């Protein structure tokens, strides 16, 4: 791999990093599902 290709890969990773971090995480999804599916209140 030449230097230009390495630079392009690094640049693409940096640009995609912000978009990836903005995606919901599994813990956030589980928290939402538990609150919606919970039939009894938690103490």
C-alpha cells in the first residue's frame, strides 16, 4: 500500500468515526426496550 492509499484510508476512518459514534449503542437500546416492555414498576 502506498502513502496516498494509507492517507485515504486514515481520512475515511476519521470521517466515518463521528457518524459511527452517533449511532445508538446496545446499552441505550436495551434501556429503552426495558422501559417500554416493563409491566411492573421497578423499585
